[in-house]
């Protein structure tokens, strides 16, 4: 059987801040790709932090079920790397290669020795252009087997070792919108002007990869997934369980899939693995906790609810959340009452808030939002008597999920990993 190739094109910390999702930013190649793809408008990561979110997508399981309770470079890991998507593909004749970033394992040669990629492609530099060149060289080879190519960009992560916050020089910040959680000020505009430059690099890189697929005659038999891990590295976005933290771009193009279809159904990145199994005609492994997204393409909802979690980022912050079409419920299992500032990436925008007293702003232990009347998730109804029944129902459903998935939080505080 001549199965399609698969390209997993993934970025860092982009959320939905691209043109196809209505963001005030020009990304023409992403827009063009969206018009050729299925665009999931209401897709969420399993966690708003890097390694757990990627682990969820690549194993088809919730973050704590994979064992990935925090960042790989801080000692967290998958319980079984054999559950990584590439091994299911290997068993069906696929080769695999990585160009650029992965965040599911740490250490020398982790991509090949720990995860199991057949190749980690040589990359000359950390920026998107180097990942682009590695991917293009790979695509121009002769391929006798179907391949899985992961193209992992560091953009749009912050880069504190460069002159500009997001690693690329900003344009004229006078005409830039701030991050959606922040006030309009010179400092917040400047940060997002650099973000836009980084997003432009993402856009150009994707365009080159897609052009190469066409030039090499591979486009018609290649599934391309374009996504990111979670929201932007700005205050009240990354490492938060609202839509600005878990909401992600997620677009899928491939043989047999409709072009330019916008899917409004609630979906999760945990659903990607089972979807690929159905598209590739592979038997789904028994550990998968997600569901195929293909019914959503015909207007049938895939799920009534999705879940997300934080356990560790830089600091311990045990939280769990359930989201439905109408409601968002977030529970903090070790409430501090104030922001966990170490879990917010450093930036001038963060300093702007901290200097204004952010460290003392109250943070509720429980949040409940009616997404129909509060789409920006700012009005907490957790203590509203009129919403008491809804709160109780969502709390029960969240607890049931934690029990069914053997969430370690049910046994008390989760200890940090033992660093080797």
C-alpha cells in the first residue's frame, strides 16, 4: 500500500496568533495553507507548557498519562517512548527524520537514542532558515519508503540571548497591536513587533517546505500538519489554562481532505494521533485516549469536553481544567492566591506588569467562565449562586476524568523528578 508521507510542522509558543485565525498579523503562506486545509478553529493543547503539550499530541494521551508532568530539560520524560507516534509509523514501514526542535526528551542525541527517530538532520543554526534548509535537503532525496518528517522551529519562542525578544528585529512598533492580554503601551507593542518578525520567519519557512513538496512531486501524497504547542510567551497566556494558553493553531492538509474547511467543533491535540491512524489506515494502538477528528469534518461533534493541565513548568503549579462549548472550569490544587511569576517567561511586557504591582494581584483558586457571554474569560462565576449547579457538574466531570486517567494529583502533591 502506498501510504502518504507525513510532515509535522510545529512552532514554539504561537497560539492562534496568525492571519488565518484573524490575528492582526500578516502570514500569507499560512493563510494560503489554511485555504488548502482543514482549519480547526477551536483546537486546544493538552497543556499550556512545552513538553507536556507535545507529549500529548505525539502519544495521543493526556499529559499526566504520558508521564510528562513538566519540561523535558528539567528532568521530566515519557513513561514509554515506544508510545511516540514515530514507532507506530515505523512498524508500518515509515522512515522518520527530525529537522530542528523536539521537546519530548533531553540529553545528547535524545532525538535518535531516546525518542527513536531514524535521523536527526544536520542543522546549521537555531533559526527557522536553518530548519528550512535541512527540511528542503531531506525532501529532495530519493524516498523509497513513506516518511515522517518533523520540522520543529524555535520561533516564536522568546530568545533572551539575542538583542530582540523573539530573536528577530521588529518592524515599526507604532503600528503593532499588543498581545491580547496586555494594555497598549510602547513596551508591549515593541515586544509584539518582534513576535511578528518571528512569525514572518515561520511563514516563509512553511512556504518553502510546501514549495519543495510541489517541486519534488510529493504534495499530492503528503499529509501536512501545521500546529504549535500552546499560547504566546506573554503574561496570562503561556502556562495558563484559558484559551490564550491552550488555544492553538491546528491545520491539516492531505489526500482526501477538504480544502478551506473551518471546523468550529471543540477538539484537542490528543485527537491528532488517532486521526492520523484513520487517514493512514493503521490500527490504532490501545493506549490512545484521543478520538479521530474525521467526523468533525462532516459536522458531527467529536467530543463534549476537553481537558488541560499544568503540574510543573519552572515552578510547581498543579492545576486542571475542563472546557466545553459553553463553559471553562479551572481548579488550582495548591492555590497561592497570587500569580506564579517564575512560570511566566521573562520579557519587557512582564516587567511592565510586575512594576505595576502584578505580583500582588489576586488569583482565585477556582474559575468558572460562561464562554458565550464571556469569551475573553475575565468574569469569574465560580461563586455565583446562579452558576452553582454548573460548577458542581463540571467539578464532577473533571474529577471523573482524573480518576479514569489515574492522575497523580489524586494521591497528593507531585514530587519533582530526580535529576540524573
